[in-house]
């Protein structure tokens, strides 16, 4: 793609030797804020869009991101994955599990069931979940997708569930 764009801008019927260097100012620092280090891509930024930071916008793409992160951790030889529902819960669990590398930590948003099934499919030996109480309760209520706008917390369920325990 880059070669084609360069050729379009050169005068026709002449020979050129061209060297192209792609450079992103502060690329190494920007890359640290992406999934690249977790996927084993170290020392630079992927050239995607304008920022290099990909935020999945569809359920399908988010699930694929979870799957790729799990595959990457597995290929690096890790047998533990730590799921969090977002950056806050991830930061909390990273402060506790300091012995685990960043590649083991995967943000799953509201995709509890998908992430757990995929981790089991990939034969992870230990799966740790870090989330806030409300999401955990919705998951315990049987919701495979726990977004606040789609599922309500049933306090009666919580009451009856804890009485019998």
C-alpha cells in the first residue's frame, strides 16, 4: 500500500532508488498503552489508524481480542489468565498479583461466559476473575453478558442466595 502511494507521486518513465522509513514520534511510549506488549510485540507501535490504539467497537471484535490475548499468553507458556472487567479492576488485581506478567491480564468487559469458555478451550490451568460486586452478582444470576444497560441486579436473588448458604 505504501509502495503504491509512493509510486503514484513519482514522475513516470524514470528510475528511482527509494528508501522509506516509517517513524512515529514517541512510538515506544505510545506502544506501552496498547495490547502490543501483551501480544509479544515489543519496541514499537503498530501503524493502525491515527493513534495506534485499537478499541474494539463491536461484540465480535471484542471477543476476538479476548481470544487473541489468550492465544498469545498460551504461546508464551503461561497457564494462568486473569480476567478483569475493565482497567480499574485490572489495576487492582495487578497490584495484588505482582508475580504475574502483563500478558496474563486480559480485560473481558461484560463477556464473562465467552472468556471463561475460551480459556477452558485453550486449557488454561488457573483462571482468576477480578471485577466489582455488581457484575459478579449479575454473573452469579446466570447472565452471560452483564452490561448495566441490559441487565438489572436482582436484590431478591442475592437475599435468597445468601440465606441458603
